[in-house]
């Protein structure tokens, strides 16, 4: 858990390496882009989690725990997801936390780093009485048609079968401009007839495999230049790949 100035610097440096240098969500010339640090990082409900390979930080995520008292009963929490959606379908006793700013160095993907930080997030969540996680799951594209096709694949795979629903707050949201397509023109044309065999974003597949479901249609985030899906994960459904890790 990052708490010292040095550890917090490691978190923000890791975000820059992944979001700017590796993924290219934002231009490197931006002085203080929102993707690297924002007001949520300094809140008392934030837990900045870091995984290390020996002394090198290789993965991080921000866990936003729910507020206490009346705010908790209203699900009135300081979380990024509430900028885009309000959630319906949670039971009165449910408490959800938000996963945000999750990133893993390209050199350490598929090596267990993402599972390690999720295991730490689970420990902190259970200690706080959290029953669910919510998040903005990237669709890896700003192309509207590609986002529609990806969502159709998620529905066909049962990845949208969830009792909760995310209701968009903006009735006329912005749309992407297609500078970061996920599909080729040939794949897009084929998808107009059948989505069978079309690629599916790795992040969406990873989280669905861990027990997450997607509770609404695609939403475009201009500040990130990508479409996202509203993710809901019941802690009881979390995969043993995470729950059985020692923390």
C-alpha cells in the first residue's frame, strides 16, 4: 500500500509509463494529465496498491472504498464511476468499492502481477465490508462501431448477465472519432453479418474470467479517448485465481 511520498511517486511514475509511454492514452507533453493523478488519490477512502518485482514497481491500482454512515446507505461515494453512471439493482446491504487506474507494465503482463494487486484489493475490501467492485473497463478503442461490436460480443458471451444496471448520467454523450480502431475494415464488415470469430479486448475477457460482468452499454470518455463499459463484480463470484493468493 503506497503511503510515503516516495511510494506515491512510484505510483504516478508507473501510471505515466503505462498510460503515456506504452498505451498512448495521452500525449507525453501534457503537464498534469488527469490520468496520472487526480483529487481522488488524496481522499481518505483511497488505497493505492502497488506490486513489486523485487524493488521495481510493476503494477498498481486505486481502490476507492465506500463512505461510512448515511452516505454509504445512499451509495453516495466519491468515485470516478459516478461521473458517468448511477447504479441500480444493489440490495440494501450491499457496499461497493471502485477499482480505478489499474495498470501493469507490458513486460510483466501475464505474469500474475494483476492478480496480485487484485488480491490485495480484495483483502482491503473485505475488511471494509465491501460486497461488490465497480469499475470503468476499457474497450481499447475510440471507434463507435467497434465499441458496438465489442458490446455485442460481451452480450453473446453472457458477460452482461448481471442484476445491477449502470444508468448513464449524460443523455447525449460524446462519441469517439475512430483514431484508435480495434477492428480492421474487413473485420468490421464481417461483424455486420456475424460477430463469430471477432477478437475481443483482453482486459474485458480477463475481468469476465475473474467473475466481472458489464452492467450497461459503452460510454465514451473524452479525457481518456476510449470507450468503457460499466463493470460490476460480486465478491462472492471472484475467481479462485485471486481468492487463493496469499496476501
